[in-house]
C-alpha cells in the first residue's frame, strides 16, 4: 500500500525504477547548524543571530563536481580573508570545517552540486557594536544540481542586463549583505535574463550580481576588471587565469565598457556554480553573432582538469 502511494506521489509506475525514487524521498536533507547535524526542514538559527539582524556575516559557495570539492583551498583562503576583514573569528579550526563540509556533502549524497557555508559574528542582544565573548555561528548546507542543467545553460548561453552600481565599496568581502544583488538579479529575471551587470557611472562594468564579468577582444585577449575593492575576487576567476595560461591565452586585467562588450568577440560570466558561461546578449543586443563563443567553451571544458579537486 505504502509502495503504491509513493508511486502515485512520485508520479512513476511501480517498477524497478521506483526504488531509487523512494530512497530519494525517504532520505531527508541534512544541514549542519552550530555543532549539530539536523534535518534541513527543521534547521534554524536564533532570532538574534547577527547574520539575521545585521547581515553581519560571510559565506562561501563551492562547486561539487564528480564527487570532488572544486578549489576548496582557494574558497577557504577567501573565507579567511573575509572573516579577518570583519574581525570575525573562525567558528572552528580549518581542518574541522573541512570535516564538516565533507560530512554534509556525504549525508546529502551530493556528487554534483554545491556546498554552502555561512559564518556570522554570532548571537547577542541587538546592539550595533561588536558584542563581547560571542562564538561565531556556522551553518553548512549542500544540494544537488543536475550537471545537464548547467551544460544546457552553457550550450545556449545566457542574457544579461545592466544596472547602475549601487553597492558599498567593500564588495571584495563576501558578506551575506546581498540586497542590491538580490534586487539586481530579480530585475534580470523579470527582463528574461540570467544576470545583471553592475555598471559604474563612467560606463565600465564591475561584475554581475553573483558572477564575475569577462569579454574576449577581437584579438582573442581575455579582459576582466582588476580585483580591487570594487569586485569580488572570484575563485573561478582566479582559476580561469590558470586555465588561460595552460591554453596559452593572454589576460588583461582592466575595466571595459558595456559598448566594448557589445562589440567584443565574446562575453562570459564566471562563478563556482556557472564556471565560464557564455553571454549571448546584453540589454537585448546580441554579443557578436548572438551565439556562445568558442573560446569561452574551451575555457569551460578545460576548467575541471586544471582546478584543484579535493575528494568530497
Ligand atoms: N557568487 N561576484 C559576486 C558578487 C559573487 O557573488 C560571486 C559568487 C562571484 C564569483 O565568485 P566565485 O567564482 O568564487 O564563485 C563574483 C556565489 C556563487 C553566490 O553568491 O551564490
């Protein structure tokens, strides 16, 4: 009876195909919250967590591909920098955090997807200055992403829109204070696009709401904005420098305008979840011939081989 019911709910006929579906349904997602592995649906933090009240915290997103955590060292190095810029301590030793990441990935059986970690200053009565003697809070979640979905996005390319830069001047710190990014991404979605590029008053492109921005000039040179305080130094961006070196491609770190991007040979975006994904239109205008660029796809293809892979 239960079996019949599950088949109906899962929308499948009762056959050998049922059991993998059943196992997925029966297996709840697990999150790590401040020392405990808990059912994802019950996972919660205190109402006076400073992440909740002040966005006083930082995060990282690592790609999981084919059973490996991609570029974990660089993500944890950036976490270290973000924490130190905000004078938040590590919630636990780095090696212990790696154990937690692996355990959350294992308990959720994620072979392809992402692991998310968030550290906040901790829980304290609401008051703006740093509280004394609080422990940083740590939350870790992981989820599956079908690699086919990402591959499809890369094969078709994505559209971007542009929005005026309206963020603070320390976006190099990966904080959970992402309201301008959320509003920009929503605007992109409403325009039928995937991403929104923040553009400075001088017309130069900063980065996307959750991705770094790149173009390929007509001479085949990769161009991306210098990673100063004005953009997040993407881990994928850094590894793409390694990939470009391996492929013998030149990179120029400089600002570029929306006009230059529109007349470029290719444009693409990068992040842990999208890797290098071609951009085919900006504000409704096609980039080059409006099809994904071949150099972007070569970078994407070579990425996994060159990136650091830590067993998940
Ligand atoms: N976003 N710029 C911004 C503003 C970002 O939020 C991100 C990452 C990047 C790319 O960084 P990386 O290559 O290290 O993923 C650039 C993550 C994926 C997110 O917020 O979900």
